[in-house]
C-alpha cells in the first residue's frame, strides 16, 4: 500500500490574478502555486494535473496568444496536462508551437492529421513515483472540439464511445507493464465523463477520471463502474485534492479522501516570483487596454450561459442594429465574464468578449428558424452541455420543456409563420458548426440566398457602438421563457 496525492485543476481560463472578496484575498496563480508547493513539502508522492482549458478569459492570455499562459504555467509546474477545446482557439499550428514552449508534458490520445493518421500529441504518459507506475491518458472528443472543424486537415474521435475504445487500446498495449494506477485526464464535460466510465471495461484498469469543460462543482467524486470521477469547477479559486491509498498488489484504490480546497490567503502562501512574472505582462496590458470605452447605466450581468441575460441582450442588440439584421443569435459562450460595467474600459470589454471573428448573415425561412430554436432548446441545453444563444430584441420564445414544443414564437409581436423570411446573424464559429449547434445543414442555409460575411470583426462592431452610446441599459425581459 502506498499513498498518492493528486491535485487537479480544470478550466483555469487565464484566471491569473487574485481578487479581494470581503476581507480575503481569493484565487490567482500565486496562491495556487503556494498551496501546491506547500502540499509537495508536506506529502511524499504528489502529482498536479490540469484537465484542459488553461487558455482564454484574460487580457494577458489574449494579448500574447497563449505564450504568456504557457510561461506562467511553466512557473506553476504541473506534472501532466491534457488539452481543452480553448487550447485550439489560436489555431492548431500555433498550439503545436505552444507545446514546444511547455516544460511539462501535454497529452492527447485522439487529435490526428487526417491525411496520414499521425497523432499530434503523445497520447499518454507513464509516471514513476515511489516505485509506482501511474498511467495518464488524455481525451477530448469532436463533440466539444468545434474549433478544430475549421481546419480540414485535423481530425479527432467523434464521440464518447470512440474515446472509450481508444482508452481500451492504450490500456491493453501496456498490460505487460505493471501499471499500478490509471487516470484519464478528460475535457469532455461531466455528463460525458459519466457515459465514458460506463463504457470502460474493468479489465482495462481505469481507476480515476479527472475531467473538465462543463465547469462542474462536486460535493464528492462520483463512482461509476468502479471508476471515480472528479471535476474542480473553474478558475483558480479552488483546487481538487485526492489523497489515495493505492493497493500496488491489486493495482486499484484501497481507500481515498477528496476535497475541493479553497485558494485564499488564510492558508495559501504567495509565490512572489510568479507574481513578478505576471506583473511583467500586466504592466504591458494595463498600458494598452486601460482606455475608457463607455459607461453603462448599471452593471449588466451574464451569470449563466443557458438563460437570457441582460449583458447577452445588449450584445445581441448591438449586432442586430449595427449590421441591419432582423435577428442576431449571439453564442452565450462568447461572453466570458459574469458582469460588465458600470465603467467599461477596453480591457474589461476584450476580456468579456474575446472572440473577434466574422459575422455571417443568412436568409432563413420561418419553418427552418423554428427548427433551429427547437434544436437549441434540446435537453442538453439545460445541463450546460451544448451551445445556447442570446436573442436580439423583437424575438420572443415561449417553450414548454415538458412537452418539448413551443407555445409561442413571435417576432415584433407577430407569430412566426413557416413562409416568413428573416436575415439572421451568426458568428463564424457558430456558422462553421451550424448543423451541430442549430440542427440545419449548410445546404439548407443556402436555399434562399448564399450566406455572406457582413462584418470581419465582432469586436470592432461592439467597440464602435459602445463608443457612441453611453449610459446603456438592458433588462432580462422574457425573450426566452422556459415553462415546466
């Protein structure tokens, strides 16, 4: 029997800086590093793992396209990392460059080049610690890797079933090696982790799934098919901690304790060298992004992706009005902060709305539009496992979740008919994933008129509008009403 301590984070999203909350200093990589170092001093066998999405969410990350993040992560020194969907945001080629900058192993079992089937990353890592051999396998699926679909040469496993088969192949290949403990580092979301665990064969010997993507907070790990599943929320305010007794004869978990440890100044020392590194980047971004863009009438919020929000309403209305659209469908996940205002500087704006892609305009008839909205409101939308959209002014949906049907769908007070025609705006990322996100094909989208780009920069549109309009306000006014 040997003790193993596994610390784990996921979906850090460039959350580098601590915040003052009430009387406490909370989060940030300085105190996170301090806590990890403290545990490494106190315990003999410690592994720190990150389950994807180190990138996106901060100006420091966006300004340097992730290079700053990798340098900060090098200082944090994780033992093992897997890819999340946002590691792809700056492009596959840039990600491969980023990997060369990383001083820690990045694993992924299922991203490959379509022309020859060659994997882009090492699929696994076997760590030897205190005489134990610990196998880590990195998993992501095409279901969450929508950004990669814009690169025709890159492929990935399609779904959770394929991912399970790949895990089986790797585990079977190392039966001759005495693997004491097996961990899947995944970035597919909590619900998909549950499904993945159900598909794993006991003979493969998987003990633990450490996951990310869905930003799930757990009270305790979930046990499915004798596999423990744990997520650690999002950001750097918390870290997951396993203290596991490994039975090295039976190669399984004899016993364990797990907790979500808060990162704050009550028990986490600061890493001053890491702070100095972050300050170097922050000084540059502060000078560049400190200019004031506008002032809102009050703070506007975006607390949840899968519901109408005041900030989502404002942004959707800006695109609709600026680009002369009938309807703007703004991806809820494009809004990365929970609130904005009252004073809005360029840094706040770019952190809150970092995706600067094109806007496509489609001409869609009422029948197809109703199908799109029904697809958006499928069951997965309510568990946060899929895309959701903020709607521009004039559109109002009343949907019965129990009946899976609309009670009403109106535009400017008039019930939408199948033969009506609307100009609908979508960001490039969402247009590129039209079938997966909204349930219609490109062929259907071209039936009335070929979709075209009406703006090459989302951020330009928002910044220009905000610069000319002050004391803006929006309410949650019932654009989307979910009954039952």
